[in-house]
C-alpha cells in the first residue's frame, strides 16, 4: 500500500501547478478551484467534474460512497449483502439506548434539540453566530450531556486518544443521524462566519500535507475510482460524508468522520488535527456543503 501511494504521488506531483491561492493542483483542476469562486460555483464545478468522470452515476447515487462507482461493483455486491444484517446494528442500538436513557434530572438527549432531534441532522455542521464557531452534532450532544449533569466518558475525554469514549460518542451520534435518514443535506452558508469556515475547509481539502505530500483531493478527486488493493478502494469526494458516523470493515466499530480524517492524515504521515477542533469542523462543513442535496445515509458501512 505504501509503495503504491508513493507511486501515485509521483504521478500527481508531476502534474502540479500553482493557483493564485498558493494551493498546488494537478493540471486541469483550475476550473474546480478558483480563488474568486463562490461556494455555489465551486460546488457546481466539483459536481461537473464527477459527472464527466463517471457519467453513468446519478447524483443521488453518490450518497452511497465508493459503492456508487461502477468500477467497484464487487464491493457493492458485498456491501448490499452485509446490509441485510448491518454489522453496525449493535453499535446503533447502543446509541439509541443512550439517547433514550434519562439524565439525573429526568430529561433525555431529545430535550436538547428541535423536534426532539428528528429530521434536523441534515443541517449539521452549522455556523453558530452567538459562539462564532462551527458546531458539529457531536459538540451539541456533548454539551447536552454536560448541561443535564450526565458524566459520560466522552464528555471530558481526549477523543483522539480515548477510543472507548470516542466510539460511545460515535454510536450516540449515529442514532442522532439515523433520526434524519434520507433527509437531503442542507448546509447554511448565509452568515459571514460560515463562509469563512467554508473557505478554511476548502483550503484544508486542497492543500498538500505530510511526508507523502498528499492532499484530500489526490485520493478523492484525482484518483477516485482507483483501487490500491488490500481493501483500499478510493471513493469520490462527492458524497464522502453522507454515511458518517460509519463503520469501516477493518475497524469493526462505528466511528466519527473526524476519526476518519485523523486516519487519513496519519496515512500520509501528517499530524492529525484535534477532534472537533476548528480545522476538522471546517473540513466537515466544506465536505457536507459540497454534498448538499444528497440524502443522509448514516450510519452505514464503508471499506
């Protein structure tokens, strides 16, 4: 795997050009990433790229991640068979149980959210004007527990190091997203702070990092549809976040999208950012906006 990544990197680096933003892109990608693009123009160009690269794939199908791509039909068959009895079901059940467990004051997590948490996850993450920050579902769930006197492991843990606490939070978040399954992603960028967070996320997505000098787009735009073997198919960036929290085959547990980011950073030998820090929050906001209109499928299975 490492050798193949290095080989692929050599090819993409050879095509590198500089943009006005200072981000190195392969030749031909300047239409996707322009410094003066509005978020909507950037998203339209992003989608046009994938429409051209995979013309047989419908827009809604991208919500199924790598399984949407015809080149991964064998993975699709295995995935569909596994979904008859989803391996993540036990974790999802634990998340539901936690959601319904009463706090010391008699309330539950549902009391902290509009519509008792139903059909609202499609708007996460969102810009909180009062706090001047991007808020993820995980952050609001943690605050809900704190405000109601519930001392769960994830409330005060370092989620980058404490797997038990992180997985508990991921399972709870999975249930939260499951309450909105099928709802079209709808990220609001009307506030200036949201636009700035989007631009931060965009910069992170398209910037090289780590000893392997990789950016997110190398795997999920430029090399999407390739398979490096060993269970390493590369999905399209479009629809990348619709299924998260998700359970990967090699993890055998539900995890948050920030853990997936941390794993990607580690694979290119870059230091991961802090879970729920502004960098990953901005990256999640960016990716969710880019998949706007696609239905939420979380939780799900991923390779």
